[in-house]
C-alpha cells in the first residue's frame, strides 16, 4: 500500500509524524505555503519560509524515504493588506526553479474580502505568466459556496486550463460545481471540521473518482497526518476495490501533479 498526501503542512508537524506516515505507506507529499500560526510581520519572514520549504523540509522528509514537494504564495489569511502581499508575491519568481516547487498555492479566499480577491487575481496572473499549476484554498468560516464561486470565476477569467487547477477543501455543497466546471477537487480530511474520512467516502460514492483526491492538511489546528490511510481503510471496509482506493489516494494525485515537470515519483 502506498499513497500521496498532496496537501499537508509539515512545518507544523514533528519528525515523528514523518516516521508514522512512512510506516503507513506515504511515498510523497506536497506542502502548500500557508499561515505560520501567527501573522508574519515582514516579507523577509516569507523569504525565510520559502527557503524552509525548498531547502530544509525536503531533507527532513527524505530521512524517511518521503519525497517532499511544495507550492509558493502568500496565503489568503495574510493577503488582506495588498501592499504587504505584493512585497511577498514579488519574492516568489526567485524560487520557482527550485527542484521541488510545483506551482502557486494555496491561494484563494479566507473571508471573501475585496483585498483578498485582488491579491488572488494577481497571484493567478503570476501562475499564468510562469505556466504554473495552481492549488486553491476555499473559505472555512465564511461562506464557502460564495467564496468558491468567486474563486472559480476569477480562475476562469485567467485563461488557465481548468485541468491545471486543484480546488481544495471541497465539501458536499461545493464539489459538484467544482467538477462540473472542469477543475480538480481536493477533500481535506479533518477529525472535526471540513470532511471526515467517512464523508469523503460518501462523496466519492456520490460523485465518482475522477479528478478528485484526499489530503490531510495536517496544520496548526486539530488534524491528523494519517487521515489519508484511515480513509483508505474506510473505503476498504465499505467494499471499494483496491483499484478505486489507489486511484483517489495515489493515481489521481500523481496524474495531476505530473503536469509539473518538477514532479516525479522515484521507484
């Protein structure tokens, strides 16, 4: 059994988590740029963070045979100050040729504000300019459906092929529209919020297994870095075939991520 966790924030996890993930079959992860647990006070803080994601964290993962890939951005939680956000965005091109960088993400909306939308559009433009994949964060506490629709409209206006965009944190009321518009959909598995492994299995049974994946996110709140293998067990308990389980936890992430020339799973 092997799987990819395509959205997990390992800078918030201990080294023991890498060990447990490897023992559970994880062969690769992708880590989108996100909030540090506090608001950073300068663009230099992001510069150091991008260094951590592209230089240090891959070495920590490699100790356990896990390949580490990343995405770069200023996340929507810190994007409501356009001046500050633009300072951070200006740093990103310097890192795009690092060997483990897959694209721009996780960009999106947090509270669905005008400033967040402006910075979202500018980062979408950056992705288009540099022919990068895009990974999207959809709101949690605010109106998720409204935010998801605003994000999809901005992405559609950019001209980026929908098949090169993953819209994450989908739930039952958003996944259908995301898939219908040609985007990829990510289900984030949390013990209390977002989607549980049981709900994720329900969604696959309702919407199928095309252009959809599961991830653990594993960030600063209550989360579980072993959520993906637990979802595999839930699907197995329900009688799903090994091929279907492997498709949503390994083959689908591999297919989407392999659109980046930086992504390849070692034998």
